[in-house]
């Protein structure tokens, strides 16, 4: 079992795509209408990860397209002689299994994410009409996309809760791998154009320590034409990230931290992250 808590900072970008459509609003990208920032739900991120576990690694998961309802999935598991704890997404994210006549079946997951948001205002591409032809006729709809969005997620891993779902160190390694590889493999029509840019997992020294949300400590620095017009951000070279506040905070809390695990895309321009006084391992997984 894992014995230490972790805090997660995760950045990925989306270019000319729809990171998370809102079904209650014509499937437009989710947005904070006051700040014009892009929003992405934790459910959307977990869906990427689950798909990678199932399709990329060949692992059994609970929330799968092979079953429409939890009751159907429970039946499949019994036929395969599997328990819910044999499923990696249950061990990581928990589940509500909808089992009847039992006090069990509602498991809180040790790995949780807050909703993601863009670090800058975003601009919606003028929607185009798309037409699909079927034998019964044509289907017409709107295609909504964003020019560009750099999305930041905050997450945590609770070692105390991990005992309840039997999450192990191997599961943590698979999670690290999926955070880097899942999103680039989600190559549907509306999702292609998304890439991970930074993954930081701060492993703490015990089960009781925790840190703040790290996202507010990132300072987004637009460049060129976007410096005075944030809505003109179109690509990763249009900005850099100043990590001064983040570095200072992590150094101030060095006594709580066992190790920092870090991966950064070479295209992401960061400043003032080289002053970390905490042991740091860099991921070498390619994506």
C-alpha cells in the first residue's frame, strides 16, 4: 500500500479543439463567463485516464463502454470472477457500484482532482455547421472549438483513503504513466490537438501532511502580440510561466516533502524553477 500523500499539478494544452463540451449549452466548451476562462471537469480528466488503462494497458476497469449500467458491469465481473478491487479505476478513483442487499459498494477514491481551468482567457472559434449523412437522412449540428487553452489541474492522493480501495505502489506508477500518455491518445475529432505540458507530483513524507493548491502560484506571462491582448494567444510560444512563487512555496515546505517527481515538455517555457531545494526526480517517459 502507499504510505505517503501526494499533491499533483498537471498542465495540458488544447489547440483548435473542444476540451470539454457542455451538453446543456449546445456542447460548447465549458467556460467561466465572467473571466472568459475555459473549464474542464474532473470527470473528463478521469475519462482520459480510464480509457488509457483499458485501451492502452489492457486493464479491467469499472466505468467501461462494455456495460451501460453498473448492474450490467457487476454481472460481467462475477462471470470473470473479479472483485471491484481487481479494477484499477476503483482502486484509484473509487466507485459507486450500485449493488443491492449489501452495505458495501460505495468506495471513496484516494486520487481526486479539482476542476481544471485555463490560466488565461480563451476565445471561441466562430462555429461552423457540420453535416453527417445517414441512410435515414442528414444530421446537422454546430462544431464549437477554442483557438487555444492552457489548462491546469490540481489533484491529491490520500494515503489514508488508499487502504480502503487497496491502492498499491504499482497503481501509482500506472497513474504517473497515464498522466503523460492518456490525453495524446484521445484522438477523436473534437479532442485531437491536446498535449500534456507539465506534470508535477509532490510526494509528502507521511499520511497527514498536505499542501495548498499549486495553480495560483503559476504566473502566466504572455508574449508578443498577446502581451496586450490575451485573447490573441494561439500557441505555446505565445507565453511563458514564471514559477517563482511556486518554487518559493515548495522550498518553504521542504520539511513536509519527501520528493518531487517532475516532467515538462521541452516546448513549455518556464522561468525560475531551477531553485528548488527539494530532491527532484525527472520522469523520462516519452509521449
